[in-house]
């Protein structure tokens, strides 16, 4: 027979937790968020994976495709091309905005500039505009009789004027320039916020050691902005790979398929050509690519920070 005192100690030990350890009741607070995440994200994604294993036009009875749609992603040039275009756009959506943002942030922290708030607001303005508005405005600028060509003719550079969005050679870079204009303000604001947290003593010490602008940037600014660079790269990479509305408004994937990207190709195949299975496989492949690149950026930044801490 169990003694009352022993039973009380067993019950008390069962509910005793170390300070800071999670309690079972705490998980109840995250259940609503997890339920919404599962209903609106995990379940649709699982359904998309299932559709990617089928041949289906959206109306008739579906047939089993297995891994056929995924094999087509590797073997069909018309399916591989959008991913190649998306990787090219990452140069404009991620690499250039981060580089320009770092350059501007370094200059603005080194030299005192009047009207900093106005300057920051103007550069960040594209982020608060709907991408549809951005697309319509830039489509008007880049048309054969648009502002860009009119300016080139005005300064005597008629030979450079061309239908930017209708030329298969320049259409993708033209869309990429728009992406650079949109994302640069975001990177600059992130870097300026991070630069304000870098101790001024580090800059003063670097200048006392005779460091020039370049050495000061490499020794102080760049290491101090590493977390912000990781965030900026992640956000801009995701924005570049998810690019749909800008392509849809400006080029609709043309001329030909010169500017087709995975997100637009998903729409095109699912709603225009009736190849839902292939569209679902494209969507799953795009999700996997975004996940891999985001994890790679995070691991790269964390690994480099860890090596520097060990070195110090």
C-alpha cells in the first residue's frame, strides 16, 4: 500500500520543472498559430505535392504521372529556362541591391549628409508601392516611345533607343533593373539601421591606425553589418524567385519565353495551358530552391561568424 507522503512526493516530482524549461501548458499557446499554419500552408503544400504526381488538366479525370513531371523539370528546356532566368534575376534583385546598399550605407555613415530622413524615405518608397503600380509605371517608361528612349534621343544617343521589353536580348535585364530599383531601398534602410549599432569607437580606432575608406569598410562596417546582410540577402532572394506580378504586367513572359520565370510559368501552365500537374511540380521545385538558398545564406553567415569568433 502506497503511503500518502510518498504519493505526494511522486506527484510533486512529476510536476516539478527546472527553471526556464518548457511546461506542457505552454504548448497550448502556440496551438492556434500551428493550426493556422497547417491549414493555410502545410495542407495546400501537401495537396500541391500530390497534384505534381498527376497528369491533370483541371477538369477531367487525372492520371498517375509519378515522378514524370519532376523528370521533365530536368530534361525539358522549356521548363529549365524559367529557373535559369530566375537565377539571372537574382543578380539584379539580390547581388546589386546589397552591393549598392552597402556602398551607400558606408558613405552615409562616413560623411554627414543633410536631409538623411528625406533621402531614406525616397529610396524606400518603391517598397511601399504595389508591384502592379511599379510594373505599369516602368512599362510606360520602357516602351519604344517611352521616357527612356525619348531621353536618349534628346541627348543624341538615338542608336541606343530600342523596344526594351520587346527585345529578347534586353527584356530580362530591363526587368532586372526594375527589381534593383525596388530592392535597393530595403537594403539601404536595413544597413543604415545596422550601422547605427556599430560603436563609433571602432571607426575612430581604425582612423587612428591610418585606415582608409576601403580598409575601414572591410574591418569595421562589413563585419558589423553581417546580420543585416543575411536578412537582406534572404529577403531579396525570395523576392527575386517569387517574382510574378512584375513579369505579368511588363512582359507576360515574352518576347517568346525570354523573361519567363518559375512563378509566372506556374500560372501559365495551370490556368492557360491546362497542365496542372506540371505547374504543381514547378511550384514544388521553386519552393525547394527558395528553401535551399535561404538555408545556404543563413549557414554561410553563421559559419563565417563562428570562425571569426574562434579566431579572436
